[in-house]
C-alpha cells in the first residue's frame, strides 16, 4: 500500500473517531496529531495539505460546524502547525513544541473570543448554573448516604456545607478558561511526545528530546507568572473583580508547567547524589509529597520558577559553551 494512502486512511479514521466519540476526544486528538507529525516526514507538502483538508471535512460532516470549530481550535491548530513545521523545516523538538503550544493558546483564545462575540459571554454563568443544579439534585443522595449528618456531628451545619460547595462550584466555573488552555496545551505536548516516540522507533534522530532532568522552563514564562500574580493581587484588592479571575486563571495554567520543570530540577539534583543517598532522598521526597501534596506542589512550582530565572543547573551556560 502506498505511504500516502496508508496515512490518509489512518488519519481519516482518527478524525472520524474524534468526532464520533466525545468521551474519547482528547485521546483521539493526541493520536491524530501524533500521526500527522509522523506522516509529515514521509509525505510532501501537497499530500499533507490534502490529508489535513480531508480531516477537516470529516470533522465538519460528522460533528457539524460548531463542534468541528472546537476540535480545530483546541487540537487542530497545534497539530497542523507542528506537522507542517516538520514537513517544511529542519527545526528540532523544542522549536516545534514552542510553536505547537503557541498555536494551541491562540486557538483556544479564538474559541473563547468567538463564544463571547456570538453570545456576549463565554459560558461561565451557564456552567455555574448547571453545576449548582447538579449539586442541588444530589443533596438528597448526600443526606440519604449520611454524609450531611456526619458533617453535622463534626460541627459543620448544612448551611455551611452548602455555602462551601457553592464557593467551590463558583471557583470551578470561573476557572473554565484555564481548564480550556490546559487541555489544549497538554494535548499539544503529548501529540509531539507521541510523534517523537514514533520517530525514534523508526531509527530517526531529528526530533531529539532532552532527558527530563535537563529540561528548563523558558525564562519568558516567568513574566507570564508575574503578570498573573500582579493581576490576581490587584483584583483581590478590588473585591475579586475580573482582574482577579484573569490573574488566577493565568496562575492555574502556569502551575502544572512550573511544577513540571521544578520536578526536573529536583530530579537533576537527586541524580548528582551518591546512589545510597539518592535512594533514600527519593523515598523521603515521595512520602512527603504524598502526605503534604499542596505544599509539595507549591514547593516544586517555586523551584521551577526560580530555576528558570537563576539557572541553578547551569544548563543555559552549558548550551552557550556548546557542551
């Protein structure tokens, strides 16, 4: 079977599955994007554009205009950009990652802006309303299960419990934009990771990813965190207005990213220890992280941010020296 036909059938099938089974959307999107990336080394630009065009047509026919717009902005933008970069340039893994994630952020932003322009809002109030309805419908089940009585025995009244749940629902609804961005960013990350894995399975060396312990957060992202923190503090001083939620959404997006690079820094330092100490330090770190998870998350995120600024591992210095 010709290579073009093979990838045309595979990617078309994944497009169909992505549109047909919403519960598997993210998984199918990652497989679809990874397949586009690996196909781009065997096919020319015209063939790639033909496959991408057919994929878009399948999404439109199966899912409709609105759903296909969602798929394309959340997943399609990053997958298409990365696959075309592989096809038309000789750039490496981190160049593709940078532009893939940038495309994902732009795509989600377009989705949010289009929702706002068409409806006057981005669905936060509707999400909060639906979540409140869901929680109210489950109040009876909570009471029958004895959970509410258990809280009352511990001195927490029904009103306090409902108020706490209401605040949690509001916080979740108002951070939907952050969830959107994280969803698209993680999909782009795993698309490229899958494509890289498939590259190396074929003995190709182009998309070479650094060992995890040698990865460092781009210092530019620190300014994004600073901007988010500034907006969060400013909005908090003004009774949690839109500035507050804009800042908190930025911080929610950046938290797992900074934790990822903070973990890389910690792993790097652990690898520098003697094997006997390395084992015990690792065990202690895992135990502490499990029992003090919120503190561990904050610790790793702070390490990731400061390493991006200070370069504790001297990774940028080694790169400049060519070593």
